[in-house]
C-alpha cells in the first residue's frame, strides 16, 4: 500500500484516539484503551516495515507511547481502587453500620443464651436443634475418646470448599432476607444463635466445654463474627426500607442495598480464612496455648478491623475534612 493511501485510510482513527481526553485521573474504559493500543501497534509495525524513515512512523511511535502510558496509569488506578476499597471504603461502611452491628450481636447473644437454657431444661432440645444423626455420632466419638472427630471425617479440600461456600451462602441469605423489613435477617441470627447455645451446652453437660471451645473456636471466632456482621448488612437493608429518613424510600433502599452488599462481599475473605482453619487446622492435635493464640488473634483482628479501625478512620477523615 502506498504511504498516502495508508495515511488516508487511518487518519480519522488516529485523530479520534489522539483527541480522547487525558486527565491526571484517567478513568477511560480499559477495554477501549487496549483495543486502540493494539490497533496502533499494528499500524506502527506496518509503518516501520514499509515506511521506516517516514514522519508518519515517528508520529505513530509517539502516539503508541502515549497510549501505553495511559494503559499503565489505568492499571495502577485499578490497583489503587482495590486497595482503597479494603483500606478506606469498607471500614467506613462498617462504621456506618456499627449501631446495627450491635443490634445483630445482641440478637445473636440472646438467642445463644436461650439455646443454652433450653438445652439445659429439655434433654431433647439438642436433638431437635442439631439432629439425631449429629448427636448420635458425637456421642459415639465421645465414647471413643475423640469428641470432636467430626472435623476429621472428610477430605480437607472437599471440606474447605463445602464449608466456605455454605458460610458465604448463609451470609448472603442473612443479607437478602433483610428485604422482609429486617425480620428475615433477625430470624437467621436467632436460628444460628440458638444452635450455637445448644451446641455448646451439649459439650458443657459432658464436661467437655473447654476442649470444645479450644477446638471449635479456632475457626468459629471468624465464622460466627462474620455471620453476625452479615446480620448487620441485612438490618441495613431492612432499615433502609423501614426508615428512609429524608430520602425517598426508593433512594434509601438503593443506598442501603449498596452498603449492605459491599459489607457482605467484604466478608468473603473472612469466610475463606475460617473455612481454611476449620478444614486444615482444627483437626490438628494443637497444644491448648496454640489454640488459644489462634482464637485470640482472630478475635483481635475482628475487633480491630471491624470496630476500632473504622472509628479511628472516621475520626481521621473528620479532622481532615474529607468526609461527605
């Protein structure tokens, strides 16, 4: 192809690419940028082959270099937004939901206490809540001298996937059921709390409370905490419908749904970690000091990241005048 024909065929495309706005905070569609960059490099390769000393080759080389810088800047911005979500945006959302987090925690705690008292006053209650199969299996394990052998009964990888997926599913259910004026979320919190209370009394009654705590709460600290936090996400959704404030009910719902969904998504790494601990660590014959250290470290993380750090971050942004 003659150089003049090559230039005429592609001039409009080059001008369009060159005229795209470039700002210090370039948020252009990365797919569009990539497509344009590929087209430019193809044109540049062709020009270098057939018109190596032509001004059009130098022009395309400069334009391709500019596009490359924009692509790299876009990737850095994407990484920055990822870090920003976990370091700033998500903790501030937790801070907005602290009051509802307390409500969710109180509901769960009251339900756990009721589960404990009910199990203490009705010997059939544990079977009703946990099921005959589980109770009979655990009694048999106690007889064999390994009361928590249930955590060793399946393959680690399969156990990890099943537990993690189920816990994430429960958290999303707790969130989505907030649509029913928060009552659906309250029901999920209550059910899980009663199960935990009855479960722990079952071991207490047999003189195994401490061994059960040192085993179960290796993963349970993260798992139960995340479920309670998911409850706050569901209450956030429900309250956005019940108490829209100065917003229209639809706008309030949109805001509540977005806030709650981000909270639930933010819990996914916590559930993955809890699933790993339950599948790969809980079954190990750990010294009580090691078990206690894992439990305390998990509890410290939950308190810091979901409670203390959001409060500190809010104060910092308030002082700096950066809150909206």
